[in-house]
């Protein structure tokens, strides 16, 4: 493994631990050249389907791109990176389990929309506002009403007025 600080190829593993329920191995390394320490993560390379965008372009599924979008939706919210990783892992598992070679970006977005309310409703609304491209406030209010109607009794903080 190449050192990110001095680019030496000679590093040694100090510690290895399973992470993410054994799906990832976290390795703590030390560079033999500069003695600085860094962490690497090792995961099985999985063949994810291509993502078919709205305009018909096809691109490989990018975990980091999805994570960046989720981080933006969860900005300044009490949502941990571990929770976001779990959402992405579940989506990846579904993608791989489908056996399909291509999956629409819409299907991936809908899967995020299915999982996000259980983590943070504000993040869900933020993600929905970008993903669904609301044309006006009425569409946005309809989405909020749907959230409030699906909440258990006593959890809603207030009623949304049309």
C-alpha cells in the first residue's frame, strides 16, 4: 500500500478490524519511510449494475456520489456517517441482488426515499425537494402531508395547512 504522505510503497499493517458487520476490513497502517500512520478500508469488489440516468446516459454506480448526496441532505442533522453507510450498503445489496445489469437512477432514488424517513424526516424532505424537483409549493406541501399522515399518533409536531 502506498503511503499518502510520502508515496513510499513500503508500509506495514499495525491493526486489522472487521467493520460494517464483516463487509469491510479496517486496517491501521504505518509507513516504514516517514513513520506516519493512516487508515485503509478493504471491501470486496462487487459488480454493481450501470446506472441509467434520466437523459439515457449510463455510468457505473458510485457509492461516494450517493454518499455525498445523502450528506448534503443530512447536513446539520443528527445523522451519523455510519447510518448513511448502512443506507448505501442496503441499496448496494439490493442492486447486486437484483441480478440486473442496469438500474435506473429513478429506482435508486426511490430506494433512498423509502429508507431515509426512518433515519431523519428533515433529511428526507431535503432529499425529496431535490430528487422530486418540486415545481411549486403545492407539490412540496403534498409531500409534507404524506409524511405527517404516516407518522404514529402523537409524533407529529403540528398540522400542515394547505
